[in-house]
C-alpha cells in the first residue's frame, strides 16, 4: 500500500504540494470522485498519492476491518474515535507527510472532518474533545476539503444498493444506521463549514459523475492543483503548514 518516497523524486517544476480531502455522507460518490481526480492528475503527469481513511496503510486496513464490520463487537463512541485516530496518525506518518515533504499532492478519501461529523456530532462526543486530541497528535489540516452534497435518502439508498452482488454483501456498520444518524452527519459537516468556510467547500453531487467532477475540477483549479507553478493563493496554505510544523 505504501511506497518509498525519496527527496530526488521531487521534480523541480512541481508547485507547493496540496493536501485535498473528499468528504460526505454514505453514498455521496466521494470515492469515485477521488479516483477521477487522481486520474486527471495522472493524465497531466502531476505527482500525487491517493489514500483513504480508514485503510490507507497496512495497519489501517486491519483497523478498517474492525471499524466497518457489520458483525463486529460493540464499542463505545470514544473507543471508535480512538481507532479512527490511530488509523489517521499512521497514515500521516507513513504516507501523507512524506509525500507532501517531497512535493507530491495528496488526495485523501475521508479524513479528519469525517471523524468530526460522524463521531463528534452524530455520535455525540463533541467537537471540543476531538479538537484537543487532534492538537495533541498534531494532525495536519487539509488545504481544501470537498464535501459532496447529496440528498440523504438518495445517498443511503446508493450505499446500500452497491453492496448487492459484491463480496461485501452485507452493509457496513454506518450504512445500517437509521436516516436520523445520517442527517446528524450532514449537519455536522455544515457546522464544520461554518467554522472554516474557506477550507470546506460543499459540492453539488447531483447529476452524472462527469458533471460532478467538472464542479470539483473547477474548485481544485482555483487553488492551483493543476498549475505548473505555485500561484499566490498557496501562500496561506504554506503559512498554515509552517505553523503546524513549528508546534
């Protein structure tokens, strides 16, 4: 899953690398859009890595099996939270930070905002508790988070239907939740967007995958993801990274 990244692998023409995450309720289409975003970067020969949470590392794959198993042992919301944070910390140390350090963009299918929306808001742990843990772990803040916005009933129906006929024939733990839970998740994302309106961008996820990707590409282009040279708008992202590294 992880690959070695060496300083010499950073092309001189690569701009300051960006950390972009995709979020949303179950069935919103974020995984497909993350794939399309990666394919576009690959087409343009722009260095990047793609990861996901949970499951971006070998350790994370094992954690993912525990977290999403339909028949897994019961756990408290706080225990669930700590498992997600363990997965995230490993992904940061093993893949995300090295990639950014050596000039590769990072595209991540779910990240810390999912934990805030699902465990923080929908599970009722609260944002403040998770904020304190994130500060202790020095979790990196993404440069851009794209939240795919779709009707809850449509998204949940999609998520449940995609399991039929696959090896994962049973719905995951989150897909089995009642609609009220998913409404709380979406509300959690909206509260996060109120806290950081510049970083969290809601994207209309209705229409064909190609139509949704056109919206995502337009937003990513504005922050310079596809630029050969870093635009001035990278300055704020760079300042934030330097501030986090200086903690």
